[in-house]
């Protein structure tokens, strides 16, 4: 079997190489370069990543090729993120990177020549009724299916996730026992292309600053000033510079550049039970085709270990999720990720467009 491995230089993808070699495979290794060498707004720590990836390749006597996709990344992912922020939404660049770059451009340029592409993502693939589905990982804390929820059937059917059945501590133990160069390397945090660059600094470079008011929603009282609504997201608590809190961002007026906040951990204005999604994308297929009533599902609205229970409905404008519990910080622009009732299969995702839907009496069709 001809296998390509996306090697990042981190411990997870390094263990993937180790496990495949133990099983007798000789995979070809690829490092995707998405940072631009001369861009002062990107600091990907790419040099250290590539050094680690090269050490793993040498360790197993495998080829390593650098695939430069920085232009494709900028045109498809970074530009998407900036435009969403400009319009007042909360984007998820990592979701789009997986869909368009790692399993999009890479597949078109390189992966097409291989039977499978293996990665260090914590996810699984499940064969059911002759079709491949994206399955959740054994480790709920590390599960990354929410970042993969926009890939399509052709992509998921060619992917291998060797770590999906392992806990993170087991992966770290394997790396230590195998004396992998990256065994003690810390997990990367934050948005994939920013590295050590502060997110606000990145946004500031492209959208600048514009002072606006911070207003208490309940009273209309002006509490302070901010430097642009694009630096803030619904549900945000830190970085507001207000005393007497906790204060949470509950609404944004992008036309007037006003941030509305509410005080207290238990204020109802932080919470919602419902949200609508547009352009809902089924990864493999719609398992509920023809079902008219509400569908019991589990879902996520951000990267957390917990799967929340709720019901999925459809109307003429898209999908609606009605949650069994209160949801804090429903942020338009993020992806609502839908799973089956048992939280075993990731069915798909849609972009959150509102949290107070105008017509909750809709049906799945």
C-alpha cells in the first residue's frame, strides 16, 4: 500500500510514522509549508518544525519532501479569515485549512498519487454500509473531528488516522520509548499559520484600529472604549479592560462599531438554546434523508471535549439546532458540528448564522 504522511514536526505525526513503519510500511513523508519566509506577520516556527520532521525522516530512512502551499493558503484560508473578521464574524481558519489545503491542494498536487494520506489527527474512519464515515477519537479531550467537519466524502475515504484509537498519554509514551526527536515537544496551540504571532497583531495589520464604545446592553451605559469590533467575539470575557466584572461580549454592532457587554457569570444574555446554520455540509451523506421530525443528535459549537445533546431540524434557509442545555457564547461565523446521537460519527457542519432564529418551527427535509 502506497501511503503519504503529512509530517508537521510534532509528536503526533512523528508517532504516525513510527506506527506505520512498525506495521511494515515505507510511507513517503511530506511537510506542508504554509508560512511565507519574508512575511513579518507570520512566525510559523517553521524552521524548527522542518528540522524535527527531517530528523524523523532520517531516523526511519524515509524521503521527506517540502510542499510549498503558502500562496494557496493565503488566497484560500488567511484571506477568508480576514474577510470574516471584517464582517464581524468569528472564523475558524483551522477548519478551512484542513478542507482546502491539507486535504484539498495537497491531494490535488501530491496525494492523488497515493492510496492513502495519513495524519496525526485524533479521529477515526468508520466503514458502514459500504461507505466511509468520519468517526470520533477514543480520547475525547484530543478529538479533532470538529476541525475536520468540512471535508468531503472523497477526502475522508482516502484518509488514515493511526492515532484515533489511542489516548494522548499513550502516544507520548510511544514517542518516548521509541526515542523520537519530537517526543518531549509541546503541543502546538492557536491558529495554524500564526505560530507565535499574537492574533490581534495579525488582525491589526490588515484591519487597523478604530475606536468605538463598549456599552452595557441592559442599561445603555457607556463603560469604556475598544479599538475595533474585529478584535472581539461573542462570549469573550478577557481583554475588555473593564472593572467590576466579569463582563461578557453579548452583541456587536458592526455598522456603528459598538460592543455590547453584560455583567455576571449567569446573565441570560450570554446564553441561548438554539442556533441556525447555513450551507450545511454532509461529509459522507445525509443519514436522515426523508425524515420529517426533529432528529436527536449531539453537537459542538467550539473545540471542547464535551458533546452536547440536542435536536436537528431543517427549514428553507438551512439547519437549526435546539440544545438540551444552555449554550454560552454562540458566535456567528463559527461552525456548528453535528454528530450522531451516540457521538460516534461526525455527520457534518454548517456556519452558524444566528442564535435567536426567527422561525423555530421547522422540519428536517
